[in-house]
C-alpha cells in the first residue's frame, strides 16, 4: 500500500475516532510511514502482548503471563474481538494489579508531563473555569497549565465572585502575546479547553480569523496538531449563525460542550450542580480521568 493511501485511511479513521493516538495494525509500520504520521499523531506500540488470541492458552495462563511481566506504564494488548478471551476472564485483572501496586493510584503515572491550555473568555460561568483547573491540577499526569484570559474575563470573574487556584504549574500569558508558546504548534500542548467560551470566540475560530492568543491557540489545536479542543459554550438562545459555527468546529475535530448544570443529581447548591453536570472525560493518559 502506498504512503498516500495508508495516511488517507488513517485520517479517515480519525475523523470518526478523534484521537491523537495511533497504533499501527499488527504493530507493523515502515520508517516512512512513521516519520509522516509522527507529525500528526502519537504513535503507540506495546510492551506486552497478552496472546489472548491463542485458543491453546487458558485464561488463567494468559493472565499469569501478563501479570508476570507487568510494570508501571506498560501498554498491554488485549483484543475485544471474538478471537480474544471472554470478558469475564479479564474482570479480575484491574483489581489484582491494583493490589500489587502495578495499576491505578498506587502505580507510577504513565505520563507525568502532560500540558494543557485553559482559556477563559468574558462569558458568564467562571466557576466552570475554576473547576476545570482544579481537576487538572489534581491529576498527577499534568505538569503544566497555560492560562490565557481575555481582556474582560477577570472583570466577569470578579463580578461572579470566582477566584482561580494558585499553583506553580500554572503559567499565565497575556491574550495579546502572539509570541507565547500556545501560539505555536511546536509547543505541543496535549489539549485545550476554552471555558467558558463566548459565541464570538467560537465564530472567530470557526472562521479561521484568529485575532488573539486564545483564538490562535485554538487554531493551532485544529490544524496539523489535531489536539483535543473543547469549547464550553455559554449562550442561550442560539441563533442559526451560532449553530453553524459550532457545527463547523465539530466537523474540524473540536468538542462543543455546552455549560449545562445538572438538576437530576440532587446536587447541593450552584457548585454541586456545576460539578456534576457531566462526568469527566477519559484522558489519553491511559485511563486516568481529567476534566476535558
């Protein structure tokens, strides 16, 4: 298969999956394919193959072999197809490995240098920004948060009585600083959240007319970098123009996550309703949860 056809197939699949990770089928990839795809994706191979496709191996033997070679940060290949082991045979794995310190909170984080951009615009709902930053700081995988506030964002936060966390991992940049790291794809941030986001910001990013660091950073996420980009939109009602802009961003790979407080979880107070409005999304950090 030609390099062009191979990359077309990968990009077509990513239009459905929306992931920056790529695992070559059967772990086979040529140097030319690796160089080209490495510019767009993080190539993921594996450390341990479970051999769960071998019908001559019992589930007990298969899991014993995996456990014997398991180490913090290892990538283990299991198959979810018919050739793999029955799901009930795999259920004891996480609990057993967690007790041994090789999985979960007792294990060393597999990726402890993840970096994110958090942009705050002048939309109402600054508490969403605070909770997002708090959740990121709570993750052992996050080493840096690039914080960018629009010109009037601080005024809105003051009006709503919301303050942001103070932490050494937070680096704030001015919204008019187009030389800041988030403005360049070479900085290689792992993702970005615009929270809360005005529909004006959504429209300018959708049109590709970046006029500030927030818009430029979002544009970087959508182009060749193909990083996770989330817009927590605060606006109602929505006009047809707003909806079309959000549709354009969704087609480009962004996630539109409207700020929708939960009223069905019996959460106490405004903070409780906001916190439980949506479950945290699984991050790319192998099963650990962060608020993106």
